[in-house]
C-alpha cells in the first residue's frame, strides 16, 4: 500500500504536496527521507516550477539540511549518475570542496589534485563543476587549459585516470539528470544543498578515499555520518577556522578523520596548525584573486613552480598533503607535505598536466595559458 507521500505513488509532484513541503520547512521542521526524495526526483525531472524550486532551496538553506534529507538527495543523484570504475594500482582519491566560502581564492583544490596526483602515491578522480558562487571552479580551470570537460564519452575520463593518474569528472556530464537545476543555481548565486551533496556524489564506484572541504561549520558534525553510505575507506573532512572549505595557512584548521577499521567506521578530530608543519601564516588577501582569469593564471603558476615559498604555493602544498594522507593512512602530514614540495620542485605536476592534455585534450589551449607565465 502506498501513501500520498510515497514518490513511487505519483511521480509528478502535485501542488498540495509542494505546499506541504514548504509549510513544513517554514516551521523549521525537517523532511523525511521519502518527502525529500520525492521533491528531488521531481526537481531533476523538471516537474517543479521555478518559484517552488527557489523557495525549496532557500528554505533548506535557512532550515539547515539534516542527515535524512542529505541522504535522500545523495541517493537520487547517485542512482541516476553515469558511474565509472577506473582500474588503478594505487588508491583512487577525490578532493572536492562544497564552495560557498565567498573568499575569492584561486583554484586551490585543483592545484592540490595535480600536485598530489603527480606523486604517483594515489590516483585522483577530481570531481567538480564550474563556479556557481565563487570566482572560478575546477571546471573553469580545466576547460581553459584544454581538458575535454564536456566529452560525453566517459571512457576518455577513465583513460585519463588509468593512464595518467588524474582525470577531471565534470558534474554535468556525469549527472545529466540535474541539468534542470543548473540554471536555478546560477541565478541564485549562493550556496545550496547541491554544494553540500555534490562533493559526496563522485561517479567512481571504487573511490577509496576523499578530502571534503566545508564552508559551513554545521556540516562538520553532519558529513561524517554520511561517509558509510558512500562506501569510502577513509575521508578527511576539513574546514579552516576562518571559514575556508580548504586547509588554510591563514588560521588553524579542523580535520575530522573518518576511517573504516575492522568493519566499522571510526572518527577522530584534530586541530591542525600549519605553523607546526613549518608553514608561515598569511592573510586571506595573500591568496585572494581578482577574477576568473587571475584565478586560472595563479593556479597554473603554482602547479608549474613559478611561486616558490609563497603563500599560494604553501596553501597548495598543505592541501596536496591532505589528499595524499587521505589515500595513504600510514603517511604523516609532515611526510606528505615533503612529498608534495618535492613534486613541485621536480616539475612533476607540470609534466603530468602536459602529458594529460597532449593525450586527451587540446594542447594549443594549454600552450596559450602557458604564455602568460613567462616560463
């Protein structure tokens, strides 16, 4: 027997149910898994008005999504994704932040993915999108330097990961069912529940570990509860004390380790001070950028070793270290930091990027981007 709240009972969301959802959220009540699932199914199928969709997303922001609501959203997204299973001899890792910190920094996690991937200690399945609330997203960077982000042949991205140890998984390609919400997110221009759920929906079925950056402090207690449904072996959930969805050298950082041990998930929390790792503290202005072009340029400069001992390079080194630690639980932050620095000094990220783009992308675009670096 089905009820009116069962998404399988009536695929198209009716007006009465929509009002029920918004009234419930307006009273600061949380939705059930089934209610949330029904809304998201209708949202992705284009069965909701723009007015309802905007009101729903804004209400979730104001109310603060909980474990049951996020679980339902993740389940819908993952069940309708284009899934892949790259075969790698080293742990497959993602590092993806939720965005929404509004601090106008460069593409830190993207540069960190390139540096960590060049270490050969892990392979990186970098999942991401174009920016909806910041200066530049990971997709903006990869598109500019010639990676075929829009290639619907998923084998291209599997090949990138298997052959080069790095691939970029553009969210619209792997989650085509969410096309209807892209315009709405751009129009809102602020963090939505998809900023939180998106990083938890990497399309790789065999993802080993993940670094998840959070801008919302409330998510530090929420996200660890969702790691078991993702099937990860290990996750590092990170947030700087001054609100970045990255590890930062501008302040101390909260790191929550969630790891599978003897068939169960355990959690421990660490306050990481970059000064204790030998990194010099800086201010937000030292790592901020002016616009998208500046962001892409500064990201590439760090990857190519053009900014030695600078705040921007140190930011990338710290986050690259976290990505390596996520994939290799036995390595210390200190050793992973040293490994990351060695990679940059020996030009490994630059070589990785050039080999990758020559193989699957448009090398002329990378060469145009390189001309701005005065190599």
